[in-house]
């Protein structure tokens, strides 16, 4: 896999370089609430611009279903990229149409442009190879070189991720090189004890990675909404908590395999419950109750780990040499249910382990809760991509960058 440094050594001055970034940032209207993914690609864009390239940054945002939708415009991301670069960033209001062609044609050496959301074109995400390839052909007309640096999308077989690199000389950007290097530390010659913390809403989203990690990890800590399927599998009643009843047999099998292999599964011992899901906009006080996991009321739902669980999880992470964390422990967006997620983040910081925060909501939580990002070994930009890598899957976007 050619690196961006090798590409720079060959010379990029005056060349049009298509950078497939991941600018899929959370928005409140047109306000970016977390610019971490933009900052992550900044070094690659800056390097190319400083070397005299004419940089074309492209990304998806949300799921606009193949048609333009102002709610998913990349205009706010383009403006923020310009602020971070300290330079004007041009913006094309389409992907491969007249605006994109004109904006790219007007670029001078060292200048940067962002084209509109790639998913405004159905060809980007099409499962039909010909339709996807036709869109990649049109994207290729905009550029001379390709740099893949959108790690959060490399698990997708999309036109700009998989098909476009085959049409242009290509290299991996600095972000992708860093992400892959970190993930190798979680899969090859891992320093032990190796602890994994998994949270989030649905256990079905994590089954593949749990299956793979049973062969790798020493300890797996479970939290978030998915914990209640595990608790139910152990025979506990979970009230109105999130539950994937159809996944109980799979969870029971994993618990059995973990016991046979000597992998320690750690589940909550107490939780915070409330009669209903909190209003995340108003953030009004909800007065949650702390209950043991065998005493969840029938009319209440679990929304965060309790204080005893927070202490337990901190103790299970204290002696770890490697920790991977993906998924919040509760509804961290509301202050009443943020303590479980905060406690895990603090436990990672307090440990002497090599710590990886696996993207998605976990990365957002770290920033929203005010933690110093530099206190962690690595904060990934790709939750789904990180999980699929840890499952041992071939990621289309990485395969496409191989020579």
C-alpha cells in the first residue's frame, strides 16, 4: 500500500488530487456538534496543499438515499475545513456536474475544494457494479491522483471508496495508515491482559466482533442497551429495557464459549432506571433510581450503569495492558445517564494500558464529556470499520488501496 509520503516524493505540484475523506459529522441543523472527523483528515489535506496539489475533498454525510437533500449538505463541513486550514475552501454544489467541474477547473496550485455529498448520487452506494462504476468514471475525470483517507467508510463497497482507486494512481492517506497501524496492535502480538469494552444499543451490531474477540481478548465488559439482552440471557428480568429477544440464544452460546475458553465476561451488577427515555434536547432532570440487575421494575428501563458497576469496570481495566472500547455505557447525551460512560473513559485514562476508543458514539462521548483526546492512545474515526477489521473481515476500501 503506497503511502502519502511516497506520493509526495514523486511530486504532486499542479496535479489534481482526489481525497476521499470522512466528513460525516453530526449536525444540529447546519451547526457541527463534533468536528473530530474533519480535524482527523486535516494533516493529509494540508500536506497535499503545501506540496502544491490541487486538492479535491469528497465525502458522504448521512443517508440521503441517492438524491440531493439540503439537510445532508457538506457545506458546513467545507466551511469548517476552511477555518481549520486557515485558507479559503471552494465548495461545489454537486458531485460530478457543472458546479464540480467548474470549481475543480478554477483551482490553483495549493488550493482546496470540497464537492457536495457523494451520496446525493445513487451510483455511490449502488450494489450494481456497472452503475457504481459509471459514477466512479465520472469522479475520475475530476482528478489525476487518488488518496484514500476516509477510514470511517473503508468497510463500504462504494464507488468513491472501492471503484475509484482502480481508475487512478492511488495512495493511503496519513489517517488510514495510522488507523491500520493501531488496529494491528489489537490483533497481532497484543500486550496482555487485553480488555474489551463493548456498549451501544444493539447486541446484534456486535455479535461478529464478540465472536472474533473470544479468540483474542482476556476480558470483555458489556454495557449500554446491549447489556440487557445479556442479562436476560442469564435469567434476569429487564423490565422495559431495550431487549433483542431473538439474540438470546446467540448470547447464551457466547457466554458458554467464554467460560470454556477462560475469557471473563463482565456484566453490570446495578443500573440506573427510569420509567421512560429522557428528553435529550431539554435535558431536564429525571430522578433515576439505582437498582440491582435482579430488581429492575417491570415498568422501568435501564439507561446507564450504576455506581457499583462503574467501580467494578474500573477495577477490571486497572491492570490491563491493552484496552479497546466501542460503544457508550448509557444515554450519555443526558447528564443523568452519562456517568457510566464517563467512568469507563476515566478508567482508560487512569490505566497504564494502550487504549483505543473505537470511533462512533464512543469518540463523540469522549469529546462531549470534556476529556482530553490526547489522554487516550488513539481515538478512531471509524466505529463500523474498526469493528469489521477486528472481526477479521476484508475491508473493500483498504483492499482497493493495495498495489
